[in-house]
C-alpha cells in the first residue's frame, strides 16, 4: 500500500458514471484517494478509476450494494482498516423509476427510496463513526431540484431526495461540534444518461439559463464543500440548476 495508507480518502457512492464520475475526478485532483462504489457496472467503475489516474490521481473501485446494510458496513470497515481515516463521503447513488403515483408499483417506490434514503443511512452511519474518532470530515449528499419542488411523475424520487435533505440537515446539527460538516447539493437538469429520454427542449424553457448543466459544474460545488474553504458551512443545500425556482 505504501504511502496510500496516509492518503486523504473520499468515498463516492454511485461513482461509476455521470455526476458521480465527475465528482470523483474533481476530488482526485485535490489529492484525495478515491473509493469508487458501484453496484453492478464494474467496467464503468474501472473507467472512472482510469480517468482519475490519467489526471494524476489515484483510487480504486469497490463493489457493494448501498441498499444492503451488511454489505455497506463491511465495505466501510474494509476501507477503515486499510487507511488512517475516511475524510469525505459523497452520497451520490440514486436511481429513477418514474411514473404517476396512481400507477406506481411498490417495487418502484421501494427501489428509489431505498437507494437514496436507506443508502444514506447504511453508509453515513459507519463513516461517521470513523470521522468522529478523528474529529473531522465532510459529508455531501446529492439531492435534486425534485426534492425541493416536486415533479410530476416522480413522487418516489422527490420523496427520496426531500428525505435526503431533511436527514442531512438533522445529522449536520448532530455532528457539527465534532468537527464534521454535512451539506447537500441539489442539481437541476444535468447532462447524464439519466435524462436521455427527457423532453430536453421543453425543459430548457423552464431554465432561466436556457441550457442543461454539466456534471463538472456540480462536481466543483461538491469539491468546494469538501474543502477547508467551506469550513464554516454545514446543514446547507446549494442548488446547481441554472436558476430554476
């Protein structure tokens, strides 16, 4: 392992593509060793690691299902045993299963809520245990404009992301005196595979900036919140949405 043992470590859940990949790349350029979580797409996760290394950073892919408390705790314990600290956690994992509530299946409700919200609980709790021992750390959760204003056909996703905001604010109040900061970034419409089937032209009309955001624009805000430049910011929600209200 060499000097990697002493590296600053950042865990990014759902780091195999889209916003997660951009966040991982951004943090790697700020001297973090990246743990790229993925559930099933190992190839995409390894591509994220390759991208990080091409830019002079380092990291590894780590498979575990964020909705499984046992798998997630075992993964965090593994990281904690190999490194001196876990400095950053980015709760980015999320899925969509859109549909009107009247026609939504229980499975689609549970899958979306469990990934974002139960996943937050499953990984944030053991990571906080590590951070408390060092009396430092930063947790950033990736919510959505849907969690702030709701969106037709996304009751499950809106509920999950709104819950993520509430949970993050509560935890921020609990651990602030322990040197740990907890914040939220709420992206609007960002150019990722998740929006490939969305009516982009119609949605642009709702955005004052009249364009789709870039994953890198979200990632830079996350990097700021993880840095010492944000040392007096906790319990906040920062929207990255081109002016949507």
